């Protein structure tokens, strides 16, 4: 199974995303089963945020992991920009910890940039780390200039990861951000790694993707995920409320695409040849 190291922990390169999960009572039990099935299949990472359903995703995870050994899990949570200040961040963090039912997060991300000075947020995240409420901290929706600014700050070089949108249909981060993160040994977390809505349909129905999937006895989703984690420095966090689909997603970490298959995908979905605006959903 393809793996990567975040902070001081090695994890499988495909985890469980939870955006839009926990919002509807009718699907709650199925979503809990999907999280549990993904963990049973080998996933260690669960990614959530206080923004997701205003805590409903965190609450769902808390229920799903009640009987699971906490040491087996690597839980990622995120703080909203409006709560990323010295006066508000700890309270926000404590609320998230309570909802998930844990005494610490393995990784706590600044969800996107807001009005709070970046230096203040970094300093406060470091304090939470010193208190043991988070093991590591990172950022999300940061582009290259943001990352460069971050690393120039005191303690900024302790950033453990950056999470951005990335899939075969949205490759803008490959132009400069991904190479820079690899050079600086900063793991990349890909959200929406199989696309969303109409885009997902376009990716999963592509003929080349389906031919490669057939050759691997895999689904198109699995090939798209295997592509996303191909560099050894990327964690993909697909979301699924269906137990079988969640298991299939996790098993995609066992697929390694050949150079020829990667070249075929490049032809269908070309690499960026210039700087692109950061794709944010």
C-alpha cells in the first residue's frame, strides 16, 4: 500500500474525507458504516473541519470512532479563518475536540486565509501544539506565495502539510506549488481528488481512464485516486457515504500506474504549462 509521512507518522496515502457528511439524519447510519468500513479496509486518516455542517461532520466522526482504538487513527481537523486568532482559536479547537470525542488532533489546519495576521495564527497554533491539543499544524487552500510567506515567519517552517483541491481535471498546483512542496519536504493533501458534480462524471467516463481501470481490474475512481497519490508526497481524501465505495477508495492505494499509463492520462488531461489560479471549492 502506498504511504507517506506527515509529521512523524506514516499513513496510507488514501484517507477518508467527510465534507457534506453528517448533514442528514436519513443517511447518518450509512455514513457511519462507511467510515468504519474504510478504517477496517486500512485507512488511518479521517479529515474533517468545524465548517463541515457547522460541526455535524465532527459529531458524526465522534460516533463512528467510539469503539476504534484512537492510536490507530490520524485525525485532521480545520479551524475557520474567523476563529484563527489568538483570542478565539483555542475555544474553537476545544469545541472540535469535544465533538470528535478526542483529546488531541494529529493535524490541525488553518482552513483558508482570512483577516487574522498569519503570524498570529501560526503563533497560536504552536501554543496549541505545546499544550498537546494538536500534534502538528498545517494549512489549507494555500498557494505558492502563501507558503513562501508562511515559511518566512518564525516557526512557519514547522508546517506539516498543505491541503488543496487536486485531481486529474484540476492540475494547476503542479506548475509550481507541488514541486516547491516536494523540495521543502512538505506533504500535500488533495481534497476532491475524484472531482465533483459534472466534473466527476467527465473524469470517470473518460475512455482512457476506463481502459486503464479495466487493465487493473479496478474502477475509474480507483485509477483517478491512484494517479493523485503517484508522487509519494500526496495524501488523497475522497469522501463517500457508501461503505463499499469507501473500501474501494482505500484499496486504490494498492494500485501503481505505469509510466505509459501516466503518459496516457497526461494526453487526456494535460499538465499546466503556466501558472493557474488556485482552484478552491
